[in-house]
């Protein structure tokens, strides 16, 4: 009887889609781009060895992003409505269509995209060790790493270029939908479930093992339904994230305070998607996040791990509170590899470096002058414009000795380290979309007294959770982590958090490799960013990987599976940071002529 019901559901859904039903298409399928074949993949030199890059891609931070074990992930099928056998959800070519970059082939290692890690023991939603019902083997954890959001890729012709630490062009929202649909189809279509069960249990599994697997699956399905219900309740006020963006802080808050806690009142709509930031140089910033919200590197990175599914115990007996699956030592080692040693005018930044413009792929900077020296030198003209209009906020180029002498560098601390206290610009002046800063400032959470959180504002509450979680990890090591080692792992910075109506202006080295622009990705390329608001596109499409070396950004014309970016919505505004005549909020400099914009663009390619 169950087989007949499941088959009927599948047939009805297929007919609905074939008939052109919008609801079915929007809710029962995932619209994905098709990308041209690539013949060559290039990694740009950024001061990391291939081994360092590969470790960064797959280092296990203890996350369980998908709430299923690795063995399940590699056994689920793609959510295509077909009576045949679809491909597996984990196929590299399928994940690539969401923007997850295929990793370099490594002998003896499973093929997972950049940003996927597995290796620890999987825990179910109750915190119990997840075991295979047939063999009793401990199942393997699977989760995203920071590389999933901070590894860039663009194509030019038949060449793909990988940029470590650059913003990813992933569509996490669409992948979340695909995973949920895959579980839904497996739950209700019997022949899919039978194939799944055989992949997990093997042939000849016992009846008891089959029953236990069904109980496990129903628990996952129930947890997924509860999550979808929370999202649906907030959907009317949510903004689609699409490619290259995520409302990261809201998602972290939802996972920690609405799911881990659990407290449904703490689940909020995704109202302020932000463009994945580039992370080179960031270990040496005194404050991070677009709104300068977090000071301590460990707090930033452990909070990110919680946001992508690392487990933390926020209920139950006091002695168990704040126990976690976060691999704190690995989180520290990732930060160290990014940071390198104390930078200075002689060595520059010694960890992950920003990339240099690859002339052998994209052609020379200022091609007219390069080929015809009698033509105007746009780079030289752009350097003058940068010093006049950009340097006051973004500081001199890092290649300029003046950069290392700016007053934004702090005095050395007891460890001999100094950090950049970057300029924080009032939103009332820069005029860019205020949703990210405003919504963090306004957010409060409901928490029980048992957690010892004295202030309900989101920033303070999250800082307390992360601080308590990391300190518990330090305390429970054998022997406990010494104070001097804790200080080092914490980056010699306090665990401060704040919520300002300001956005930080960071150095622009490598800016050419980080489209789209502004903190919410609302300016598709550098030329648009330097143009007055009236000339910036009102809609454009994200998800195309093809690079535009003239305007410096991705190509943005409409294409199948692309994400339409509408700047009229709150959270998506492309206002502000405007060079235009007049004065007032959002106008930061005079109108630039087209030639001046071109000159600045060519100069920015050199940073």
C-alpha cells in the first residue's frame, strides 16, 4: 500500500510539473544553471602551497551542516522527479551547479567539493552517536568549512581560475532546498527509499536494522519539517539570498538560539544577505564582520562553526552545558595559516596573500596603453584619483610604505602584535543598505537563565555562548589548556562584540577578484560601483561564472538558472557609496567622468 501511495505522489508531481504548474515547479524542483565545459583549471599564486590549500578546503571544524552523516549524503538521490534512478546528490558535477567547486584529485581521498569536510563521529539531533543499524559502525560526520564560502572561482573562456580566500559564487539557499527535497522524495517514494536503505545497510539486512533505519530517517525527516515550518513562517519577510550571498549572522542566530536551544521565537527571516567577504589580511583587523561586530578571531571562527552546524549543548544538566563538537584546535590552526606572522613593510602580509591580476589569462592591465604606449596611462591617472577619493577611507595600497605607517595600526601588545583598527563609516554618510547593521542592532533573543546570559541583545548573547563554549573546551582538555596558550588561540584579543550603524572600509588589495560589490553584492562590477546611482542596474543576474575584465565583475545578463537581483528590495539596495554631483547621504565624492571611472578601474586591477 505504501509503495502505491508513494508512486502515486511521484506521478502526480511529475504531471503537475509537465503541465506547467508554477507551484509544483517552484516547490518540487530546483532550478539550476548549466555551465560550459572547462578545459583548464588554474590556482593563482597566493603564498600557500597546494598542500596548504587542500588542507584549508577540507579541514574538519566539527560541523554537521546537513544533519545527516556522510554515508547518508552519498546515498541520497538528486531531487529530480523521475520514475527512473536519478544521479546521487553527492555527484561532483551536480554539486558544481550550486557553485561548489570540485576539489583537486587527491589519491585515496573521497571526492568532495572544496568546503566539504568529514571525518569525525556523527551525532544525531539528540546528541547520541549515530550508528549504522546493520553493522553498528559509527557513522561519519559531514559539514561545510569556511572554504565553502571563502574560495572564489571565475571562468574566462575555457579556463577556470580558483582564488583562495575570495568570495564564493555558491547558492546555499538552493542547495538547502535540494537536500530537503531529496529527503522528502526518499521518504515518500518507496523505490527511492529502498535504494537508499540498500546503500546504507547492504544486501541481506535484518528486519530490525531496517526498522531502526526507518526510525532514524523519520527523525531526520521530522527535524527537517520543523526547520522548513520555521522558514515558511518567516518567508513573507525574507529576502532570497541567491548566488554569492548569505544572511550569515541571521542564520547563525537561528541555528544557535532557535534550533540548538531550541526556541522557535528566536527564528527570524533572512532580511540582510551579505556578499561573502574576502578573508586575506582579515586576521590582522582589530574588528571583523561588515559592521565591525566581533573583535576576537576565536569568537568569529567558532561562531561560524556553530552557524554551519557544529553541535553545542544549550539544554540539560548544568555540567553538560556548552559541550560542543567544534574542533577548537583546528579552528585555531586555520586562523594561523590565514594570518602568517606579524606583517610589516618589509615582508607584507605573510599568510594568505591577495591575488595578482593574471595577465596571462585576462590580458594586460590598461590594454590600450600596454599595446600603444602613446595612449593615455590609465593606471597612473587612476592612482591619482585613488589617492584623492579612496585613500581616506580605504587607506593607501598595501604595496605603499605609507600603508604601514597609518595611525589605524595599533601599538604592539604584550605579544608584539599590532592590528588594523579600520575606519568605520557611518551609514548616514556612506548611504549603503542599512539592513545588516540595523537588524543585528535590533535583534534580541529569548534565553533561559541556565545559560547565564545577562543581556538579551543578539550580539552579546552570541558572544556569551561562543565564549562559554570555547572556554569549556579549554577547561576539559587533559590537562586543561594553559592561560598563555588560550591567549594565543584567542588571537591576543578580548571577546568583545558590538552593534554599530557603521560599515568598515578595508584595504582594496585583490578587489578585482571579489565581485559583486558593496557589502550586499548589489553592484555587479567595479565600473557600476564608481557610477552614479542612476546608471547602476536596477536588476541583474548572479550565478554566471564568466569574468568581465573590462567592467571587472561577472557577466550579469539573464540566463537559465540565474538569480535575479532586484535592488528595490530592503536588504538589496544599491544606494550609497556614490560619486555624484551635490551632497547628502550616500554621496562620498564628486561625479567621475567615464574616463575617470575607467582609470580607477584599471588602477584597482593592480592592487
